[in-house]
């Protein structure tokens, strides 16, 4: 399992290959599919982090109210 940073780096590498224009159509499709998968993984990690921050913020607020 890759960390968020590793996944993002891999996504950047795949994007650079796609943007180079030096790949075949089949390779472009494979790279695009990989990029979409990596993008979903990054977004999922970010959403989970946002939820965790929200939970912690609400917990902290609840403790301050006591």
C-alpha cells in the first residue's frame, strides 16, 4: 500500500507521460486508466483526512463546552 505522497508522485509521473505525447494510443489508454485509479485513491485519502479533522474539531469543541 502506497502512502498519499507516493500515490500523488505516481499520478504526477503518469500525467507527465500522457502529456509528453510520446506514447501509443493503447499506452495512453492504459496510462489514463491508471491515472484515474490513482486520482480516486488520492481523493479518498483526502476525504478521509477531512472527516477525521472534522471529527477532531467537533470533539475539541465539545470538550470546550463542558
